[in-house]
């Protein structure tokens, strides 16, 4: 029954009790926190002291009780009024609509879920893989908010791992990587070393800004988690940490740059520091720009600095274009100023060029100056 009605309302059953929990206390708390209970009436349930305790406890708390008669019985308790029964005794003609109305009232939710969404979610309960896969695919394609809610319910409540996985990935795609509720399902997937989509999952966690994923991503980047992390996971972890941001992420990126020597991973870390837009990333980026000998990383660091704080970056890069002892640093700084700067950057570059304080080849400086002049001219034309 909970599986059949999952499209409508979240169910709690004793199957939700985790190993080691005190089952009676768990049941009592669930009843206390519920909007109401569903009582399935059969001869066996009416004779069970546990069932009697639970509905009596709920009744004592003033909780509504929806009474479903699945089998006729002459052992009905006097407090369970027959006129309140919903009869499910005929397998071919069960009053689902009546039950749904009661559930909507219990949840305080009178919205109408389109029939095609209910059918698709019902298909997900099938043990037949092509059928449940088609159900999830149909929900992903539907342009209706209730389809998104259906995917969330499947992700959170379905008992089959593969169904939860596919619903999670469908939810991420359907919401254009913006629904943070997908974090629960993504975190479940990222824990599985053999998961084929693990790399994409790491990226999705960053896209939705899942702060709860930071410890796991830090573990990947710093090699503190497991041994089955390849360069792709390292690179994706760095980028996701940059997107999520925060002090812990920035510190991990700094440590990761020192620890990792792979060029692609280091490039991703520098880019991630820029994506974070955190001012606390400025010192490490400035250090990379000034002290590294690998030009592509110096260029990435300069670009990252511009992304974080363009005004401060202009001051830093502007000072670097005057560095006589490091022509390459001059060209890197000039190139980034040319690609991103405005009037202030133009004046700095022109001043250096006019005083002939530039590397042996002045083409880089001239190119940067021309870039800014063309951009300012276009902006002026657009404003007119």
C-alpha cells in the first residue's frame, strides 16, 4: 500500500526503523509526528494487540484514522465506526479516488496531480526494468512541477537503489542542475566507488551547490577518502569545491595544489579558486602567478584573480607589467588585462608601452592595448 500511494504522500512504516533503534519508541514518535494513520482492517489486524495499541494511541492523540477494510471481520472494535470505512474488499473495484481525497485532506494539500504523472510514477513501482525506466523518463520529460515532485519522492522513498539512482539523475537534468534536493541522492551515489557515473555525480554536486558534499570532495582531492579516485575525479572535485566555496573548500584547494603535481589537476584547482570568487583565494593565486615557472598556470591564476576581484586584480596585474626582471610575467599580466580590463587597465598598459618598459617583443602589449580600445569603442557604440 505505501508503494502504491507514494505519489500522493510520504508514508512511514515499521520498515523505516533502522537497525539498533528501539522499535516501540520509533513507532510512537512516528505516530506523534504524523498527519494521521491508515488502519488496514483484516481479521488478523483486529486481533493483533500491537495494531490495537497503535490505532488507540493515535486516537488518543487526536490523529485522524483512515480505515481501509481489506477483509471482512466480525472482530471490529466498537470505537472503529463502520460508517467511516473505505471498502477495499473487491480487488477489481477499489475506491482509490476516495482514499486519495482523504489523503489530500490529511496532508492539507488539495492540489490536483495530473493523471499522466500518477501513471508514470505508478509505472516506477513495476519490477519490470523497461517499464520503470520508461516511467522515470516520462517524468523527466513532463513540463509540470508535479513531475519534479514525483522524481523527488522516488529518489527519497523508493526501496530499489537503481530506481533511486535514475530518479536522482533525472531530477538533476530536469531542473537544470539547480534543485538542491537532489543532494541526498547524489551523496548516496558518490559513496559507491564502482558507480559508473561517479565523475558526473561529483560535477552535479558542485553545480547544485551541495555544501554537505564538501567533506567528501575534500577527501577525494587530498587522497583521504579511498584509493579508487582517478585524475578525472580529482579534477572534478576541485571544480565542484570552487563552485560550492567557503573556507573549508578554499583551504582544501590550496592544500590540493601543493599535494598534486598533475598539470590537469593543478589547472582545475586554479580555475576552481577563481570560480569560488572568495577573496581568501587571492594570496595563493598571487603566489602562483608570481612564483610558478609554468606559463599556462600563471595565465590561469591571473584570470582567476580577475574573476574574484577585478579592481584588486588590476592593481596586482598593473604592478606586474612593470616587472623588468620577469618579461614572461609582464606578458601574462598584460594579456589578462587586455582580455578583461577597461579604461584603467588601458592607461596602465599605455604608460608602460610609452616608457618602453616591456619585454623584448612588444607585440603582446600592443595586442592587449588594441583589445581594450576595441572593447571600449564597442561599449560606447552600444550605449549610443
